[in-house]
């Protein structure tokens, strides 16, 4: 197997950035989900409820980021300095620095709500992972639960075969599942049986299948909501009450950073 695409999401729930080469650190792909919109209680704001986030593009540059969205002026923000505040991601504690009033007003106009702020993850080590699935000290930024999401094209092909059999013309792209690393695949859903995966110099622990939610039913281009792929997964690939696609993973990086590139060979273990 080989790596066929690499993606990071600088803004949580924002549009992906497609990469040819990625740097991997213990917290995941460098720059992945380091910016986040929060509400007045400090909880993450997600495209599950605020779909316009899916069309926000975030380009990282030295010392900050540039945000763009259809119909909005470009927003340039420096990485904030100064005091930190507590925020939460699915009820889990993390730390943040506020990006200021200009950024807050930009996102308030975009989302048509006044209770939002933009924050930056200055220290991913403050967000520790679920100890049921990980080792002490494992951490991430503002990803939902784990640093890396891995999917395969073989699994997507199977899901789309199910969809086409039920609702022709409704196949979904991989983008709906928001992976970081996509492999050309083995048998469909073989990744759910792997325990480890070595990609170049990076080894990852595959810790938990990724339960999918309504976000996968939103077309990121039009923001229209449909029934697929959740309906196909619910009928054909359900585990209890969960519909799974892809594997949550924790990287084991020798040193601080390792490079990963398109075409790198991936070897599963376990």
C-alpha cells in the first residue's frame, strides 16, 4: 500500500489543505486543527451545527494564518500571545489563546451569531487523550478525539458501491470523511483489523474505529444535507449503534518531527 493523499485542517471544521509532504509530530500533522471557533462557554463550534465553517479556507504562514470564505473579506491573524484560557472539545479540557476582536467579528458575520471567538492552540500537550485507548502523555490539538485519521480507498469504494445500489448518482468523495492520511487500500475495512501501521519513518497505533456523524452527510461545496453515506453505513457496516469509517491513530515519532510524503509505502502490523 502507498499514501495517495495527505490532508490537514488548520481550522477545526474548516476546509482541508491538500499536502504533498507533511510533517508529523506526536500531536499529529503539524498545523492540523490548531485554530478553532468557540462559543461563549468556551466549547468548540462545529460544522455539525454551523455548516458555513466547511467553506472557510485557512492558509498558515509565518506567525499566523489567513482565513477566506465566499463573500467575505480576507482575514489575516497573527498567532496570539498573552494569557491563556480554558476551552473544551466534546467536554474535554484544552487551553487556548484568543485571536482578538477583529477575528471574532469576522466569524460572527460569517456564522450569523454573536457568541463566537477564534482561538489558537499554542500548546497541544495540554490536551491529553483518552487513557482507555492511549499511553500516558499522548496528546493532540483540537481534533475531535485523536491526532490522526486514516482511511483507505478500498473502503470508500465499498461504501460507494452500497450507495450506488440504493441511490444511483449519490456516491460521496473521500473529503466527506475528513481524513489526514489516505491509503490506496487492501480489502475494504481491513484497516479495522490493524493494530499498527508503519509509513516511512512514522509508526502509528491504530486505536479505535472512527464513529461517523451527520457531518459526513453535508456536501462541503453546496452545504446541502443528504442521507448518504450514513444510511449505507448504517445498513451495511454498523457496530452496535455506531457507523464507523476510518481509524483513529496516534503517531509514534522518533524525535520531534518526521516527514511523510505522497507515495510512501504503508505496512500494517498486528
